[in-house]
């Protein structure tokens, strides 16, 4: 597959809303519509390690990089599938360490999607949830991408972190300085959340190069259901005084993404800022309308008819971090309202993921009475599920924010706080699943 690789006439082979899976192969367009533009400079975010052949190990499972503020990576986070990977990650322009030689993936030339993606439009795959991405391997010396929606992305080439990409809507050059001729990998992950709108992947352009079989998918899978905390709201902000802006939101450095990479797992995040279980953030009359469970089944959250097919992507663990917005303002649900809605959510999760471990938590923004109340209600529901015979529903605690770790925008978790949260989640998943 030489030259441009576009999302036209594609074949599909992890689940998409049209019933196909998320491996896309063999489309070509004979020409591009313009020259690549240089990607926008921005804050770096994490890394993943290439193997000796220049192919990627499972996307997203390398140790995290130093964060944008220079804080150290999460203690002990290292890719267990890559014994030679050095801890500590990498800065832009550096690799995250060497790995043991692995066998290159085999199969049709294709790109592989991460997270919930709608492939019903033949022009290109559409997506909106935080952390959704696309990974590919190719032979050549250049790579560019065409995306609509103007969103922001974490980019890695051969496991090396690149400046963040702010999509121009045209052909964006991901390697403006060029690459050595040979086999390479490329990874794109959405940094911005669903409320910023949909994006559409229209294809890669490898110049005179060619698309290869994609990096192998991780066997471990985690789904994270949450709100602004899980989406990465303000995590790259300087302090609590800054307002929300897409420029300070980076899902790649959230606790869920850090934990998934440390455990060698693929992550799918379903999170929307301000959403709760019963009531959303705010005291308006409509604040208890359309909470997160209303959107949970959707591939594209703004479209009621965009339904995700759960059977094709089954996680071993589902982490639910909801409840903060229900109890953050004056309009709080009653105990009966909250526990009933939370119980309904757990029942639904069990129906679509019959074998998954369901882990319920809340944090780290609530404190005092609000935190105690929310934890009590969640534990009541978990115990009720256990008493009903479902032993694979458990709860764990995330500690409240430590002021010494700083704050992101609007008092949200800082990058350091996300690291602390990741350590807790990693330890919990290792204990419960033996990872």
C-alpha cells in the first residue's frame, strides 16, 4: 500500500457501532489534496517503547514519560511485557528505552482503532470520547494525517513522543523533520473530551511508503467510566485559578491512561465533564437531567442512535469514578435516588460485561461530609450486589487531593495527583486481577 492511505472503501476487522471491528485495511486514494502542514507545537505527553525491529509493542503500554511540568513518573510504572524498557519514560525526541526483540505483526495492511469508534461513514471513522485513537505501522520516511474536528492529540512515532497535534482539518505532517527510511509506528490519541465535539479520521499519508499490518492489540483491557477527573480536565493547567480550555486538557496523562500503560492494557474511556450518576454539576433546574448513564451506551455521545456494540470488546475490568458532581453543589440527590441509579448502572454494566471485575470509587475532589456520604452510598450498592450473588463488584478508595501536589484548572487534579491516583489504581488491579 504505497502513498496515501485513506478511509474509503475500507474493510473493518475491536467493535464499532456499525457492527464491524476497529481494524481498517487496504484503502487507497491515488492523490492527496494538498501539501502537509507542520503540526502545532505544544505540551508533550508520555511515551511507548518500540521493539528492536522498529515495530510497536501493544499501543499505550510503555512507561509514562515525565509530565509536562517535569514531575517524575509514577513510581514503579513499567511495561511488564517489555523487560528491557527503562523506567522513567522519555522526553520529546527520546525513546522510552529498549525492549526485547518481538515478532513483527502479520496480517493485512491496516490501521487499528483504540476506544469507541463509529465506522458507519465510508469517508472515515468518527469518534468523540477521550483517549480514542488510531495506531499503525508503515514502511517509509514520512507520515501525515488528515482529521476533521480541530481536536488535540498526543502523537508518538516509534514510541517517541512528538509535540501535540492540533488538527488543522487539512493534511498535518506528523514528522516535519523526516524519518529514516525503514519500518515505523505511529500512534494518535485524542487529548480533548467528548463535549468538544466529534472528530473524523480520514487517513494517513505515507508519501512513497506503505502501510503495514498494525501493532498487535493488548490482551488486557480496561474501561473507565467517569467525569472531568477521568477526562483530564485542566490537568496541565498551572493552578486552580485557570478556567477550562482544551489546551490544558490531556487525557494521555490521566490516572486511567497512566495505569493502563503501566499494566500493559488497552484503555477505553467514557467520561464527560460535569456529569454525575443522578445530578450533574450545577444548581440549575435541569442539573439532574441527562447524567452520564444517559450517554453510556453511545459510540458518539451526541447521537442517540449511535449505539456501541459491547460484545466485540470485553474488558477484564471496568472502573467507575462517578458521584463527585452529584454532591458538589447545593442540588444533591437523596440516598434513595443515588443508590437506585448507581445500582441500575452496575446492573447494566454486568449485563453487557458478564465476566468483568467492576470497581467502584469516587475521588479525589470531594472531602469531608460529601466524601463520606458518597462513599457510604457507593458501598451500600456494592454490598447489595454482593449479597445478590455478584462477587465481582468491589469498591476501592482514592485519597482526597493533597494540596502539596498542586491543582489543575478549577481545582481539578494536577498531573502529580493523577500520578498518585494511578498508583492506587495499579495496586488495586494487580491485587484483584493478578496483573
